[in-house]
C-alpha cells in the first residue's frame, strides 16, 4: 500500500498542470458544498440549541374569517394565555414579547433589545443561567419589583464581565431593576430574531385581565413526554370547542369557527421561512460539485488515454486489471482527499464571509460553523468522488489491447469509441446541470430586478434614521411624551443641512401589522366584504409626509391642529380608502381607533388620502393604514418607541453626532439605536432575496466556468486525436475554414444537446423556485433564452482555441506521426 501511494504521488507530481487543474475543480466543488451544507445543517437539520427541543411547540391564534384569507399565525392575548394553560398535553405554557429599552451600564446608558418572558420560559427551554438564577414565579406577577437577566454579550460589553454582578441593581428604562443572572455564552431566545436579545425581564401577565382583543404575545409550550403534536392539537381543538360554546357572542373568546388555536413545532417555525431556500441552495451546490467531478473525471480519462503505452507495458509484464484499477482509485482518492482539505479551508472562509454579509437574511446565522457532521459529510463526499474518479478511467483501460497499443508507433494515444462517447455524455450532463443552475439564477435575478422596480410610495434618498426609547418611569404620561416629540422634532429640523425631520412609530417598507379593530362610521357588513379592522397603524410627526415625499391624492396632510383631542384628524392610505369607501371620497369620513381597548372616545375625521406607501414589504400588497397625529394620543405607551427620520441635502451619516446631540440636549440618559440611512433600511428589506441571488449567481458563474473548461477539454482532446486526419485533409487541399467549422460544430452539438436536456429539466426543477420569485414565472422565457444564449456563446468560446489550432496544423508535421 505505501508503495502504491508513493508511486501515485510521483505520477501526479510529473503532471503538475493536470494535478493543479483537478485540485482546483475539487477545491471549488467540495468547498462550496461544505459551506452550503454547513448552513443547511445548522439552520434546517440541527435541532434548536435547547434540551429535547423536539418537544417545544409554538402556539398561535387565528381569525380565518377575516377577508383576504384571514389572519393566520396571529398573536395571543393575555387572558387567552391563561386559557391555554388548561391543556394537559403540555408540561408548561409560557409567553414572551420583544421590545427595546435602555440599560444603565457602567459608564453610560446603552440601547438593548429586551425580551419580556414569563417565569417558566427558561424551564420550558431547559436552560439555566451561566451565573445566578432565573426569574422566580413571585417576580412574574403584576407590580412586582423588576428583575433582569443579562446576555453574556451585554454582561461583557456594558458591565465589563463583572463576576459579582448578580444581586446588583441597574436601571432598565430608568427604573431600578435587580440583576439576578447572566445567561450562557451563545444563548439565544427567541431564536431566529433579526436582533438578538440583550436581556430578559419578567412579563408579569395578569390572570384577571379581560383584554381579549389585545393580541400582543408569543406563546411557547413543552409537550409532556410521550405526547405527540397531533395529540396536543386534538386536545386543543376539543378545548376551543368547549370554550366557544360557553362564550357570549361579544367577548372575543376562542372558538373553532372564527378564532381557533393552531400549533407547530418550534424548530419548524424558526426556520420555516427559509427552509425552501436553503434546500434549493443545497441542490444548487450539489450540481456544482457534480460539474466539478465531471471535469476531474474527464481529466483523468484523457490522462489515462495518453498513458496507454505505459499501461500496456505494465499489463504486458504482468499487472492485472485489478492492480490497475487500484492504481486509478488511489489517484482519484488522493486527489479528492487533498481537494477536500483545500475545500474545507475555502468553506471556512466562505462561512465567515456569509456571516459578515448576512444582514438578518438567515435565522440562526450566528450558530453556523463546521461541526463534525459537516466534516463527516465532506469526507464522505471526497471518498465517493475519489471512487468515481477511479472508475471513470477504468472504462478506457479495460478496452486496451496490449499488442495493438505496443505496435502503434511512438505509443501514440488512440481512443476507443466507448470512451469518446462517455466523455461527450459527461460534458452534455455538465452543460445540462449548468443550464439548470444558470436558469435558476436568471429567474432569481429577474425577480430581484422586478422587486427593485416596485414603487415603494416614498423616496428613501438622503434620509438618516435612528431609534429612541422613552422609559415609562420618566415619561409617565402622554404629555411628557408629546413634549419630547415636539422638542426633538424642533431640534432636528434646526440642524444645518436638514430640509425636514420627523418622528413616527415604524419605518416603512416593513411595519408591524397590528390589525386593530377600528370603528368605521356608517359601516355596513356585506358578505365576503371587509370587516372593521385596519392592518397598520402609524403615529406620525409634523413633517412625516414631507420627509418621505408622500404623494397626496385628496384633501391635505396632517397639521398641528389635527392633534386637537376633541376633534382629531387622520390621514389614510389609498388601500384603506378603497377598502371602506370604494368609489366615494374618503374626506370627511370618520373612524374611531382603538375598539379593541373598548375606546368610545371622539370620532377622528379623515382629512387626507395619500398614495400607498409600502408597509407589508416590497414584495407584498400594501395593507390598509391610518396615520394618527401624535398630539392626539392620550397614553404614554403609544409615544414610547420612536423612529426618527431626517431628510438632508448632504451625506446623512454626517449628521449622526448632531442628531445624538439633539437627543442628549433633551434627555442625556437616552441612547440612539439602529443608526442607519433609509437606503440601508431598504437594503435590509431586500436582504433575503439579495442573498439568494448573490449565492446562486456565484454558483452559476462557477458552473459556467467549469462547463466551459469541460467543453474545451473534450474539443481540445478531439483535435489532438484527429491531428493526422486534419493533416491529410489539408494535404489533399481542404480549406482551413472547413476544419474550423467542423471543430466548432462539434462543440455546438455538445452545447445544443446539453441545453436541450437542461430545458427539459428546467420545466420540472425550476418549479421549486415558485415561492421565491416575485413577478416572474418559473418558466420565464427571457431567463431561459438568455441562459441558452450564454451557454451557446461559452461553447463557441471554448471551441475556438482548439478550432484555430486545427487550422494551423502543418500537414508535414501531422503526417510525421504515421
């Protein structure tokens, strides 16, 4: 065995061009495969990082009778949570809600993503703090003294990793809170969130709550041992039916027809939105690996054909077919192992790059790494490819006739018909797989381009944005919150280079859907018509519409006088006007927001209608939206979470220090968070499709390059085989251009065959992209035709060099071989 290995190394070292080409193909194929498998393994295949995570369940409520397909996977209200605890299928039922807050660090306040959790959430997850303890049940009741759990990251960054931190007080949203523990490094909850939580504090739900319509909470449960998800669903269906029968018609209670409960595996809910995309990428990278393997197999096959005389001599002196096969297997396996080692290095670099370039487009991205599963997968792939490489040349070796080969002058390589056909079939397969990859990438690029053409309804250029959270301990009522809004707006608008500035709840184009019950004056319910609910609520500052360049369709924009609480005014978007007042003017119509909270306050008059500004995402229809003046609000919570937008004539990021100074001049304890331009906000809204387009395009370019090399290799080898034939034809007077046409035609035949197979395959495989495409069919003719033309052009380019070489063959030189 060592002797065969030494001989294999020496053999490969004597042909450095071949060896380096083969290793490059393998490194790219195996490296890309290992990187993508690492992502898929972490995101899709690996369980969530909690003990027995398969027993974790995510629960939702639904409103299936709502128009446009109903409200699916909706939040749960406070009293509903206590109802769900009656199910005997679960060990525990817990809840959480995520928001933002300010934490007093060692030297200055820091902005933190905070998750309010019920005391049993950590026991449900099966996770304990790194130091300290979790939240006790008596701390999770209304009006209990606040306690917080710090993330490992916040403990290190804001508190210097103080080992004696447990038991000390800090300030969370300007309210004193006791630090009871620090969570382990790498702990994430909720998983898959764009912003990882920095601290956890008690949710303090009230079992006496009657806010049935306040759907604001996420619910998590752990199944009892031996109970399946199907059994839990059956029990919940029975409970919901019983609750629905006992309920009065007006208390918003759970019932099977109008307000059921649904539940899903927690892991599936975390990765459900990207599962299809991840598996699609895994399929794409398998094509890249196969194309690379075909190239290496063709290289080895060509090399074995040129080694015919050597092989014939070895067989003549007693080498058996088995010995030769072992030799080829060693060569293929050694190449694949070295290629795998290089590929792992490439995969590590690729994973690091993907994590840096991933702005929240992949859940659990922080967990991605090369673990033992990926290494085992890589080893299996390299072993399998090595065996395949070894068998490919054997097709030719098994057909060698010793006497004829030794008799051929100079041992010139001659190929048999079977090996030639085999190599051409491999290249046709390469082209077909490259076509499928490029067609998929072309469809994604087309869809992404169409997404960029979507009219968002506003102009994001030259706008700086940031967030501020007003702590309820300091801003206890609406008056103090409104005072802050007014003063900050005034300071931002007076900064040099600012054309307008405003405050609001949410930044478009992706806002939080609330689906608030909203009373519409004179509303009459019709079958299959709308109900009295508005999908999006936006609280707007004075310069909101000017800052974003909104287009007025009727009436006027909001003015300070619309903040009069006795007769407030609102602006609605076109979608809302079309939904509730079709074919009629919405101006002067009246609504009463906040029915869910039992509000019977004044009617709010519609003073303006604007063209739709995207609120559900660029790839989704705009939902109904109402814009409320901040001066008319009467509770502090509605004014606590602020997004600021500053329109400027200069570089928006040059205003950061001045914006921070404007906030500090009003309240030095308030930090700025999520400081970015509106262009960055738009980029984040497109993060996932852009990521998929980038990866697929990279794979497609790689596949195109490998396929081009494959075509070049086959045509070049064919020309070398036909040197004598071409020499004789030239000696007999054949025009060089005719030989050029023959060689180019040979390359085009391979390309056309591969493209034809690829087109047939695309009719079936590109269907898997349907859910990932925006405004484009999976059979988009432009993408398929463009892909075919690019591959045809690549085939021409790959065939040109061997074709030109055939024209330059000197008859005397060619005939000298005979």
